[in-house]
């Protein structure tokens, strides 16, 4: 798992420096959509990289090492999410007058 975690971090770091904005966006936190600090050591600051699992390991232990279940996140966003389903929102609110 340590190797998978390191490889996933390296992938995100490489994506974050891409000239293509769509590729760069793949390295952002999947929960808040803001850029992740790939300069800081993983798990060292609130904005540093943290590997998150789309399907939580407690409920889906068989997916712990499945790279398709990995998501880039901020340490703080992942901690705040905990074992709850992600709160990704439904998009922009419609104006009150609508």
C-alpha cells in the first residue's frame, strides 16, 4: 500500500504541473476542487496531499488497494469527511427570483 500511495502522490504532483488545465484539475482535491499543495510532505499540513478512498475502506475493505478507488484530497478535507459520504454539492443555486 505504501508503494501505491507514493505512486498516486507522484501522479498527482505530475498532473498539477501540466500545461493542460483539464489534466491539472485532476490533481485538485476531489472534495473541494481547490489545488492541493504538492510541495509539502503528504499528511503534513491541512492543504497537503492525502489519499482518499471514494468507497470508504471500513465498508469496502476489498477496495483499499484498488487505484480506481483512490482520490486526491487535502488532508483537512479528508479528515472532515471522515467516514461519511462526500458532500460534493449539486451545483450552483438558482437565484431566489427564479
